[in-house]
C-alpha cells in the first residue's frame, strides 16, 4: 500500500463585489509538507464573471492570480513573501482578506500524490 500524506488546500475565489460576498471559484492551492509541495492552479471563466454585471480589470485579475503562482514557486520572482519557508507562504496566501481575490477556509485531507490531488480538486471545485 502506498503511503498517504497529510495535505491542506483552499479554493481561490474571485469576489467581484466584496460587499455582496458573492464569489466564483477560479482556482485551488494545495500544500503538502511531507512532499515539499505548494502549487496552485487557476482558470477564469469570463462568462461567469460577466453574469455578475461588473467591470473587473481582467489583466489585473490575471496578474493577481499569477502572483499566487510566483509565491508558490518560492523564487525571487515571488518577492519577499516568495522567500519565506513553504509553510509560511501557504499561510500567507490563505490568510483572510477582503479583496477581489480571496481564498476559502483551509481544509485538510490525505493524499498519495499532491500534484494529482491538485488536479482532482481543480476539476471538482472549479471546472
């Protein structure tokens, strides 16, 4: 039997109108300490965003989501936060905030392969 590993994940959401607390799931972030894994996957459904009848700056929104990728990668391109230890980067990315890009509460689970789990969660919760 293959070894199972504890992982944590959060759903990345776009909240077009923060005051209304309505959101669209656009991505997932997965952290697995024992596998040294921190990665995100996202996709913006422009049609769903249009349904909210709001004007979001798409290039800015994509840039905010790409910053999640840079911070997860942990390189210099991730800025000061990208230089933190992997657990600290995950905690920073999933901290509560009241902006257009937010994350859900953090949820735990068990996995064999964190990368495969990221793909599964993305399919289930975003697509």
